[in-house]
């Protein structure tokens, strides 16, 4: 991976090169010539693992430990321990590579955490053969600008988070061909979820596990934790060639936000497998196999663009149970919960194998879903087909293409050419002359303030994910330049 130099001045470079291999050398930030971004002083340079451990054990609040570039073999049974150490909310203990991607840790383990708090780990390449764990005894750990290319071992998960207030940012997860996930979020006790985890600007790529389950890039919970509110935010992440599972983002907990992500050229989509009250907003799913699939209650699906999807765009799930509940048998908790009171509004589905569709294989139909002001254009499958439903509201949807309309009521749609144009990023969108402009049939202002590009929706909204406006777009589909260790 291309490296970005952490130390910018000759003085800083000289200090790094002359740091003692046994005793760490502490200097002030001006003497080191270090930018403020990687961490705060005092700065300590280390060039072997013994010095790194000593620096961690004696670090003062807000210190930055810089590991000089190179490959470090971590001995079996002697990992780098962070036990009871850390900073505070505005003065993290920062452990960083001299340059982004310049330090590689080999061996079975690297950092091992216990009761650590307010620690940032930045700029490293991890190749270990065991899972990188953030246990529930920790809090406010940040993993930033690292590369996770762990040993390709069957069943090995790359990173498992159980600590509250964790931040996973600007990392690259890649290179797995076997069963196992890139990033899992769980909790300390069997039904708990880590609270307030934020996952942003990461690049997930090249998972080639050929199975049909167990290779998710992000798994946000597991079935026993479905009713636990995690309040996680998953945003601005890029997924490319993620083919290890039909679920690129698998949500199995409650009260989360999944927004502004781009999934491209992948088997995986976004799946609300277990849990309630999650918001899926302003994501791009492009040229892949699966779109958005929904189980559970009271979710909001808004402003998403799904284009070039081989399978169905949005799937509203039937259930083998009506609702999950506290104390239910474990055999029940793993079953599908029928999708009830789902709000699906202002989405654009173009060139999909099926538009907004419902399942038929399970006995319990979804109830009371609102499907309003969406744009569905395709020549394949059916544009809107939900054979099993009760109490649905359909209104204001625009349908077009050679695909059959489906079974939505005649009052729930207009068949008219929305005059789509594909932009430079490969995204189909409406133009100023489209009949979708100012055509929304409901007032969404209480719950939707902008479109997928970040342009404000003023007055009557345009149907679909895009609002025609002269305002500057502050979001776009992500590329490899926008996420991962070297992103700005």
C-alpha cells in the first residue's frame, strides 16, 4: 500500500532514525516537527517492541507514541499489552506508525486490550492470525488509518468490537477468501450491544468466500442481541467486490443509522436481518447482486439509489414470527420477524431484477408499511409486487420500463417516463424537465431534509432520491480515493 509520511520535517525524520532501540526518546512537538493531526505531545519514538511496551506503560495523558517504520515480529504469547491505560475524551493516548502503512506487525497477535480507554491506534498494517479484539472492558478506542489483511484462516474474523464508544475510521479491510467477517460489533453480555459505535470512511474490498453465509464485511449484532439498542452509525464507507455474503451490511440489533455508504460491484447488499427502528438513508448500491432486504419493525428506508442490481431492489420480508420479544427461546430468536410499519420513501430503483417486492416463502405477511414517492424503472421482473401484505399504503410512486407493474393499487402509482440521465459517476438521475420534479404526494419535511447528494428538499419534494437543484452537492458515490487509510 502506498504510504503517507507522518513526519514532515527533516528534524522529525532525524529524531525517528536516531531513537534508541532500547530506551524510547521523548521530545516536544516543535522539536519533532510533527503535525497536530496524528496526536498530541509529548511525542515518544520507539523502534522495537520492548521500547513500545515501556512507552505504553509509562505514557502520560495525551501522549503520542510513534513507532518507526519497519516490520515487527510479535512473539508468540507476548503481545503488545494495553492494560488499564489511556487518556481522556480530548486527550487520547495515541500510538501511531511513523508513516501510514509504514509499520507491519507479524505474528499471532499485535495489540491486546484490557480496561483501556481513550486510545487511538493509527497507521499500522495488521497481518495477525487471531482476531483483533476490543473487549467490553474498554471504552472509546479508535482504530484509524490501519490496514487489516489478516491471515486467511477459515472462520477467522478480522476485528471484533465489544467496547462502547468505539470509532472505526479510514481503515482498509481486504484479502479474505474464507469464512469469516471483516468487522463485527457485539457486546459484553450475551444480549448486549456495544453502544455508540461509529464506523466511517472505511474501505472494505475483495472478500471472495464462495459460501452463502458468514462472510459479511460488517455484521452489526447477532440474533440474541436483536432487541438491544446499539445506536451505531455506519456512514461514508466503501464496499467493492464484497462477495463473501449476500449481506454487505448485516444489521442484527436495534436503533442504528446506515447512511451515505457506497456498495459497488458486490454480491452483498444492506440487510436488516433482526432488530427494529433502523434508518437506511442515502446509500448507493451500484452494479451488484442484492439491494435492501428488511425484517423487523419501524425501519425507515429513504433517499437510496439502487442501480444495475441483478436481484430485487427492495425486499419486504415475511416472517416465521410476528415479533421478537424479550425472553423468547433461542430457537425463536433466530427466525425471521415479519416487516411491520416500514416507511419506504423517496428512493430510486433503476435497472433492477425486481423493484419493491415481497417474500412468499414464510407464512406471516408484513403489516402497515408505507411505500410512497419512490421511482422504479426497469425492464426486468416486476416493478412493485408484494403478494402477501396487510394495511399497506401506496401513493405517488413513478413506474416506468418494460417490466410489469406488479400488484400495487392503481391509485398508488403513475406510469410515466421520468427522463433519466446517467451522470459521470454512472448514477441515473432526473433532470429539470422530468415529471418527477415537485411530484411528491406527501409532505416529508418532518423526517427528510435533503436528498442523496445533500441538496435540501424545499417545498414539494421530487419523487425519488434526487432533488433537482442548483445548490452544491456535498455527497456523491464514494471511490477508493474517498475511503481507507490515505483518504483526505
